């Protein structure tokens, strides 16, 4: 279950897993709120009559009304209530052995759905951000109140102990307390998110497995750089930096840090910034050529962008396990990023790119200069990037790990159910 199938990083990751499981002979069916692909194994709840779709959207907006009254902080690109319009989805799950939830914000009414589903079958929730264990934010920035109690939320600019974050937090305490750890568990794609969930008050009593995302290394593979650059009208002899974000204005994604770092470069005449996203970057030096592709929807177009670049720069202030890094490595393109979230899981200094230990523009500029100098000297990261992608992040590795985990959880659920029956007898 996920909000959609092929729109948004978390939903794309969920759909890829679904495809991988089907290729591994698992009869996986995907249930979404909005379907954008033509895949017949993906079912959309939006096929309900129009009048009910209208009411469901109105109900979701009503649940979010309290959030909209606040001006959110810069670290928070999304702040959400656990309530949504779909609560009775039992008939959609008939015949399932296990349910794997993904990014279900604005889709499932969690206070109702979780208790209902776990009474039927085991449920594994794959976390794609921090929302499951916070008072509403999807990324907490420097705040760590989720380890004790969410209140006086900095993302709501609140100094009240009984603010909206506290209200949501207490509601989550209530419905999580009714769940049996034998029937409900978690999966984290990054070690950072796994650790954060286990340090949280809300989710620490539930098992959390670490299973990284997978990427189709046939779709994302090294290609002809000259041809790929021609696709985007990029000069063949320049140093090309790639930045990818569906929303370039998202403060958490750090485009402002990349722009500041590029102003610090010693020589920018040979630098081109290739930007994939909804708007071109503003404020760059006139000596830096900027090429904006807009939002790219197909894996083929994204693969061409990675293959056109000398390096992918991921200046996120906080992130889980960005799909863009996996895709870039699979194409043989190194990555520069900060030592935050799950980025260090994938980026290894001198092997698949470089990590900036301090998340600031100065450190980022130094690493960009380093990669540019090494590129001029003939240093090639391509083979090591590709090797890491093949050895650790192939879709087949992810689907096999999930298959084993699902089998374990189905067995644990059956044992818990048998024990409960015996106790009642």
C-alpha cells in the first residue's frame, strides 16, 4: 500500500519493490490512492464513484485543517495528521498473507486502519521518513523531541506544551499501544532511520529490520556520455554537476547550499550545472552555465541525466536513502553529499564519491573541486560505483530480503494467533 505508484520518491521505491517481488514469483498486488502507471497489478481506490472521491478529498482536507493554520518551519516540507479519508479497506485486502504499508499519508486513516489490519494479517510498515514516530513532521531537522515527547514544536513555531504536535503524538501513543509486536513491525531503508525509530518513544517496542532500497541495474546502467550530453545540449568538454529534486525550492534538499558552494569554486568557466526539477536555480554566477530539464518522469530520461554528469551533488540537510544516489551509482556516476541520514550508507570516500562531514557550503565546494581535479587527472569512479550498486543495491537483493522477512513475520503472526487461541481455550 502506498499513496501512488510512480510519483514521488517513496512511492517509486514502493512500486519498484512490488515489481521486484513479482519477478521473484511473489503474487504481489499494490493498492494505491492514485495510480499513474498502466500496471494491471496496481489497483487504485480512486476507481470508486466520483461523488465518493470528492467526499474523500474533502475529508482529507478537513483532517489537515489544523496543520494549515500554522506557518511551518524551514526543516519541515510536510507536516501531517494521521487521519485520512480511507478507513474501511478490509475488502481490498481479502486473501492477503501480509500487508506492506509504505508512504500512506493522506491515504489511510491510521488510528482506524492499523488495528483493523493487524487483526486480520501481519503488517510491515516500510518507513520512508520520520512521520510514523513524530508529532506530525516528516523530517525533524535538529529537533529530537520524538525521543521523549513531542511538544513546543519548532516546526509549528509553537511554545505550547499542548500544541498540535503534542495532540498528534498522544493520539499515536494511544493507537500504537493497542498493537501487538508479533502482528506489527517496521522496515527501515537506511541505518539512520532504523536507529531513529528504535530511539523513539512511539516505535521502540516494535522490531525494525534494515532493508535498503533496490534499483533496476538494467534500466540504470552506464551509457554513452557524449550522446547523453547531446540530449541535454551540454558541451562535451565541460565539468557537469547534476542536482535532482522534484521541488528545487525545498529547503531540506539544500539547493541554496549548492549555489553558495559553486560561488566559492576557483574557476567556474568550465562548470555546467544540470538541474532536474520543477524550476531552475537562482543566484548563480553568470560564468556558470545552467541547464534545467524540468521534472523527468521516465527511468530512461533520468539515466541519461546521470550519464551526462561528472558528479551528482546531493546537498540534503536531512534525508533517508535517496533513490537518486542509487540510480547515479548504478550509472557509474559518483556522488557528493553530507554525512546526514542514509547518505553515508551509499557514498564512500574515494570509492563512490565523497562525504562532507560538516554540512556546509565550504566543505561542499572543496569536495567539488576535488572531484573536478581528479576527473581532469583521469581518475575514474565508474567501475567502483557500478560495483557497489550491483553488489548491494540490485532490485533482486532487496526483493529476496523482503521475501525472507515476510515469511518470518507470517510465521510469527501464525504463532501469536495460535497462542491467543490456546489461551482463550
